[in-house]
């Protein structure tokens, strides 16, 4: 998408929320607080995070710009794809597909939600702090009515009440300022709009213990800026931001540990050489679902799928 084709009705200055216009090779906003100018990368990606970016987001930018190629490669393994298909189906089961006209994907990476939803989306904007990941997303979704912009999730360069749905797949746990994040998502959603998320969750004590070590030891992770969700830490700030949490379910157990961590556990990559690995992975997803649905195990999964609904107008 060329800069001239950007959806200007959906984009705003991340500081003043004023309109933007293309002037030369930059997007410019004029407001009583002063003018702001944002450079547009030659690939057509507006660079809002060049000027306004939190310290946590800057750390994530450096991290993912460094691991982007390996991250994409690891997601391409057959066993990872098979387990991800199971998680994708679990997410799709709770998505209101009638409400996908205009969609924002925050911390979009390669645009995983956009890939999953396909033509069900009318148009969309993906926001991420990593330019490397955004370029991969643009290449993967070329020809679709999607725009990708570089920005901080806690100061989104998006218009108030412009989106029917917002998705975050693996992004919330990178944001420490979650009250501010949820307030921003509420701001850009239409009244009654839905916020869908799929994230690492550590309500189960075993996973908290394991992750406390793995997050410090793995070069693929950053324990200073990555914190898996917990129900008691997530729902209250969602409520304060004007959401009701309508769905919270956890998924994945030992099979997730084996087949979904190629970027973290080196031995995991060897599974790609195992004959019949896709069938083995499918079997593991069924076992994992059985475990997390046992009595007293409903919140023991490694991933949470959640749906939060912004309060309708007047509430």
C-alpha cells in the first residue's frame, strides 16, 4: 500500500488524536497543541514510533527487529503449524464474524489475526513497534485492504470509535502498562465493539514456576518486558477501561510445551524430522483439551482466549 492509499479516516496523531494529511514524504497533523510530522518509510509504513514510544516498547522493537527472521522460521515447522491450527480454531469459535467490518490488530507481527480471518474482514489496520515485522506483514498480505503502521500499543495512532473489533494475539504480555493499553483499545472501539485476545497465561502455579526461569534464560524472550497474563490482574483493568469480560478460557498443556516453543526450546525444532509429526501433534491437542477440562483444571492451560466487550453508548 502506497502512502497515498493509507486509510486516513482511521489514522490519527498518537498524541493529539488530530487528523493526518500526507505532505511530501510524511504524515502531518495540525492542532492547537502544535504541528506533528511523522516520516513514512519507503515501503509505505508510517513511523509513528520514531518520535513517541515508551521504554518498554522501544526494548521490544530492538528485540523483535533482531529475532524477526528466526521467529518467522520457527512458526513454519509442521508441528507448530498443527498446534497453532488447534488454537486458531478455538479462537474462531468465539469470534462474532458478523462484526468484522473494520478491524485493528495491535502488536500485529506478521498479521496473524488478519491471516486467520481472511476475507471476512472489510478493511483493517495493523500496528506494531517492529518495522521488520511490519514489512513481513505487508509482504504476506499484499493486495488486501490492510494498512500497517509502526506505533506504540499504549498510544495508538488510530481514530476514536473507528473499529468494530480489535485483536491482540500474543501482544498483551509484552505491555506492562496494561491499564493504559486497555484504555486505548476502548477508545478506538465503537460502542459494543469486541476486543479479542489470545495470550500466554500463568494462573497455574506450575507454569509460573517454569516461566520464571525460562524467561530469564532464553535469548528469544525478554523477562523485563514480557509478563504472561493472570485473571486477577487482567479483568479489573479491563473493567476500569469500560469493558465486560464475556469469555475467558485456557488451552494447551504438555503438548503446547513440546510443539509450540521452537523459538525457546532448541530441541523442539528436531520434531520437524519426525515422521507423522502432524498426527502426533493433533493427538496432543486432544489430550491437552481433556486435561484442562478436568475438574479443578479449567484454568490450568498455557494460553488464554478472551473476549471483552466495550460498553454500549450511554452506559
